[in-house]
C-alpha cells in the first residue's frame, strides 16, 4: 500500500461539521439499499456518451504498473479475519482522504442525489427500513460515519489480543465494501474531472484497482453492485491492473 502514502496529509474538509448532518432517524446501517436500473446514457444523436474516466489517456493512467494480486493475497501465517480487517481499515482511511480533497465540490446544489451516472441512483435506508433520497454529500458523510463506527467497534472489528471475530464479520465486511464502492462510483461519474485537474487521476485509478483486486480476491462484492463501473473494471482487467 506504499503508493497511497503519497496522499497522506490530505484530510477531509473541515467546512462541514457533524451537526450539519445530524438528522434524527436517518443515521443507520445502510443495509442493501435501493438502486434504480442503470441504462447506457445516450445523446440526442443516440450515440453512447463516454464518461471522462473511460477516455484515453485517463483510462490507462496509473501510479502503479501491474496488478495488486500479490499485495491483496492472504500472507502465510496471517489470520484471515485480521487480514480482512486491516485492509478494510486502510482502504477506508484512503477513501476518506480522497473524499476530503474534493468534498468542497460535493454540495446539495451540485449533487442533490447520490448517483453514479444519470440512470443510477442510490437511496439510503433509514431506521424504519424506508429508502430515502439524500444529497450525495449527506449520503457519503453517513456512510463514512457508519463505517468508522463499525471498524472502531471492538465487538465487530476486535483489535485486542484474544479478541474473536463475530459470526457476522464477513457480512459486515461485505456491507462496508459495497458502500465504499458506491462512493467510488459517485466520484468517478461526477467528480473525476476534479481529480484530473488536481493531477490525481493516476493515484485514484491505482487505488480503485487495489480496492477491486481486494474485493475480488475475497469475493466481497457481487457483480450486480459493480455495474456502474463494470466497463472500467473490465478495461482494467484487460490492461492487467486487476487479475
């Protein structure tokens, strides 16, 4: 994970406070969420619109050559649960840092929904089990807070010697990476141009390839969840970035 050390020092924006996002009855484990169908976006001429992240040279830009296969594999003599929790902790911290870099651009005015393209919208599941539509920044803040609470909960992610991983540990890991993927998808579809402007597209692409390589290695996310970025993932597989 050393290539990601180059973004250390970038923190999340301080312009938003916890109070700004406190909505009673909303902050709850997101569960499966509701997703509207995804269709290929078309222009008036009916030709497919190609998102910026799929255009050259950006789709081939990477900070790290090759794949992350050997990095994500379970090392010999390392506990399976410990390895999953370590990687999820690191991936979450890096995603949080990236979000902090561009969070000023994600506002209720610019992004009133948590979408991954014009035809994919993610809904939050509230404490009553009802899907609610949230602005992207609020959705992301809820997700990041929810994940932080999970990974800092000793009953879910034990860090003390002798701590046993609970029976639902793998389920929690899958829920976490699914929500992390949705943040990736939203940023790719709505804010990739900001990353290009900041010359961070190579870091971002390599980080995403690392994330997908990890999820693929341990079967943590279903293919249907990957649909908003499936063309990019398949392109990375052809390039050998994801194995």
